[in-house]
C-alpha cells in the first residue's frame, strides 16, 4: 500500500488521532499551566493568557484539555486492548473447540450481552472501589462480549479452511491453530473492529465520567469536564462545549480511519458455520 492511495478522509482521521496522542504523551511540556492549577477567575472568556478560557474553578481550560487527552486516551486504549485480548482469545477458543466449550462460552456471552451495558457498569462501579484499574477492568469485560461475537464469526469462517484442517491432521494444538493459523488470517477485519471499539470506549468513558463514576476529580477528563461546566451553558458560557467537541471530533477521526480499513477488508466476509 502506498501513501498516496490513502484517501483524504482517512488522512484527516489519522492526523486528528495523531494530534490527540501527541497531546497525551507530551502534556506536561505542551500545557501552559498545571492540570489542577487555579490561574484565574471562574469561567473567564477566551483570549489573552487563556485561549479557551477558564473552567468553573478558574483552571485553564486548554491545559485541562491537554491533560484530559492523556487520561481519556490511556483509559480507553487500555480497556480496548484488554477487551480485545479477552474477547478474541475466548471466541477463537470456542470456534476451534466447538461442542460443549463453544456452547458454554457463547451462552454465557449472550447472558452478559442481555444486560444493559450502562446500567451494569453503573451498578458495578457504585459498589467497587473507584480507581483506574477497576474502571478499565469493568469497561474491558463489558466490551469483550461484543468482541467475542465478531471474533467467533470470523474464526468460524476460517476454521473450516483446508490449511486449518491440515494443521489439525499434523497434530497441532489449540493454541497453535489460534495464533498461527486463524489470527493472521483474520487480522484485517479485527483491526477495523478495534478502531470501532476504541471509539466506543472513549464515548463510554465520557458517559461514566459525566455521571460521576468514571475518572474522579480533580483529574482532568473530557467527560468530567463537560459535567463540571454544564451549568455554564445556562449563562452562555461555552466551557462545556469545548471538551464535548473534542470527544465528538476524536470519535469522528477514529471512524474515518475505520471506514477506510473496512473498505480495504470488505472482501473478507463471514458465512461458514454458525455465527
């Protein structure tokens, strides 16, 4: 694949994601003020020393946005990687093993998917200690159910192919078949789904933070910043719209890249076996 073959829409998405990750990695060097530093009055307008104004406590909104990118991207990316690791391993195991293992894992996954995701997360997070590890774990477990369904579908499609049957006849074990035969041949659609799950994790984390069960203050988080500044909308203050726009823009950028990946992998479809 050549760079000039990448469409403009995908380049916009790539640049947007790259900008967010640069802010996340180099936040202490880019941000003009500290993450929790009160530098001015409440909800000061944009301009001067505060390009995006200040928030409900007088903290620089631009600095909070930059540090918020670090927190939001780290939690969303960690949850997505963990959910994919868990969902793909279990789904591929079910597809290769078939029989009782497949039925047990699939029915348990159906049970988990029947519970509304947001309600389940709110109940669990209200009971468990509120820290990043618990938050990432809850998000990953809930999201892994969706990954499982896709992983099982594409794995069943590949598991009936001749080279997999040849590996079985050679006496290869389940792990060999999963990681050496099936995974390399399903990587493209899974990468596209990874992008979708990452975008969903950003939106889900922002929702939890807005409801008070995500990233806990005073740590900067885009969803939490919307919650902190939502009352300003009544008085015509745009402080809540800035992080909200960042969430929407990042989700759009991720989906632009995912759409491009899906077009490149549209020739690989499911259809063999039970999905």
